[in-house]
C-alpha cells in the first residue's frame, strides 16, 4: 500500500488557540494539498494566519473564535470528519511537529493492529507516537496496559496524548465523545480508560516519535525524584479538579486511582512551593480538589476567552 493510499480515508484535525502565525503556516504548508485539514478556531487566530488558512487547499474551518475547551473542539472536529466520510482522524495540537509521513506511519501501524487482532475481544481505537524529548519540558510517560501483550513492536498503553495520535472514528462513535465538562486537562486520559473499559485498546508506536510538551516549563523537586509541568494557575486547578473527579469513575482502574492519590498531593505541594507558598494558591488548589470530589465540573471561571 502506498503512502497516498494509506491517507485516503484520513483527515487532519487541529485545534488552534492563540497560535502564532508561524504555527498556522506550518500546518498549512505541511498538510495543505496533501491531506484534508479540519481546523477548530478556539480563539486568537491572527488575521494574517486566518488569511493563510483561507488560501490553503482542503481546509474546513470550524468554531467561532471562542474558547470552548479542548474536549468540545475535538468532538466537533470528529463529528465533522465523520460526516464528511473519513474513517480516521489525525489529531494535532497547534505546536505539534508532525507531518503527513507521521500520519501515514501511524496508519500502517493501525492497519497491522487491526489485522493482528481480528476476531479478538479488543479492537484498536487509537494509536499515537512516542514522546520525543523536548528541551526544557517534561515529556509525558504512557504506562503499559497490564495483561495485554504487544503486537510486534507496538505497545498497548493505558493512555496517551491526543496530539499526534490517529483516531479510528468508528471506535470513537461507540466509545463516546471526549468529556467537554473536563474542559482541558485529563481529557485524553479519561477517554482512553473508557475505551479500554468498553473493549477497545489504545496503542503506542515507538518507531514514530514527535516532541510533546505540557505547560511552559518543568518544576523539579530538590529532594524527591519528582518533576511536573509548570502551568498557569487555572490549568493546574483544572488538572487537580479533573484528577479527583476521575477517582469517582468506575472505568478508571483502581491501580491508577491509588497511584494518583499518592502523587497528586506531592504535585500540589511542589507547585505551591515553586510559586512562593502563597496561601491563596493553596486554597485555590484545595477547593479545586474538593470540586472534583463533589462532581462540580465545567468551564473554569477564569479560563481564557
């Protein structure tokens, strides 16, 4: 199968939120004319970047320039691509360093999985690349799924970032949409755990890697082997809220809940110390954790428009 054949049923989906013009141009130049591009405008696309998108072949622009959160944006993109007849969607953040060759490699890998697992209980739903190092940022780690064997070099993982991953839209239709009430953090994690619980599987292709980073830098403990992304306060609060809410969900494995129950307090303490032990910050994060436990989700009051 040629590279062009492997991409014939695949579209690119990019969520833009206050991107630089260079980021928009990179997407347009790399994918324009080679793959259909579905773009969701979550706000802040500059006029010259909008003009670039308008002249790029194959671009479908969704959204009204309001920040609806990553979950809602991804859902609208998946719905539009499925309605247009595409079977797979290559999901990207605006800063993802990926190309049609990345999508093609993941497509071949997903084809191998589908063939190897035909007739088995688990159905491949999502495959993504390994996280390549990105200087100054903590690369995410994707834990292996217990009691699920690899298929050749392809690894079953508990979850992986949506950015850079290839999504099977038929599986997405059965598993259900990304949680819009999470707004931004842990959206991919919850969806992958839900996929596993419903008889689908998430995979990583170590032979394909793209740089991936979260936040604006890394916070490292001086005393413990602990590092975490440094994020704006509203994002850290959403992360805390969504993490504690996930403890209520039956499809999130107990082993993961117990791990996070030990890890989250350490993260909160490290973040609080890095930002000067401000009592107001600690109160904010504790309230966020309580909101999650109580099921109070939705758009954060201080989320950027």
